[in-house]
C-alpha cells in the first residue's frame, strides 16, 4: 500500500447501534475488495459530544472508494443494512449522529451549551437532505417508560 493511501481519510457509509451489525457490512465490503473498518469514535463521544445517549458504530471506507462503495451497497444491498440508521425523509444511509460537526469548533461549542442548559437534544442529521430528527426509542426503553408511568 502506498503512503498516500494510508493517509486518506475515512468516510462513513453506514451507522449501526450494534458493532456486530457493522462488522457484517465490513466483512461484505472486504469480500468485495474494499478496505473497510467498523469504528466507534469514543473520544468524540465522551469528550466532545457530552456522551450522547446512544452509541453508534460507523462502517467506514477510504475516501477514494466511497462512491464505488455507495453504488455497490445500492446494487448488492446486504439485508443487514435494514438495521442501519436511515434518514426518515429520503432513506439515505449518509447519517451523522450526533448532529455536531467534527470539522469546526464554534458550532460544536454552541451546541454543547444548548445541551448543557437542556435547550437542545442530540439529534441525527442527514448529509443528503439535511433533515434532523431524534432517534426512535428502543423497544426495551419504551417498555420501561410505559411500566414506570401507568
């Protein structure tokens, strides 16, 4: 592998709430000769994003394979992609959670202040249609809430 390949950035192709689901997609991509990784950005989650309530695993590919990967996933979509986070408006897999940018500091600081003062919540963001939404509650969390509130 060349040095320039090793320094290319990783781009998200799908987000999952289970690392095992992400690794299935990673294996699918590896079998199709696309270098991929399943990644949990703990540092961002713990320190920069005030520990969002949900953990997501990112399936990532190198920047130069991103467009090819998106086309491959459209044409040979593994069934596990049904469990990936999708935009409720356009169905895109290009979802970011939490919605804070990892490129600029000022918007992140402003969002932190909103979260600290309980004015804002962590939301998902669609990179295609720019929709923002809350993740649906997990079935186990919803059942616990219903049991505690008759």
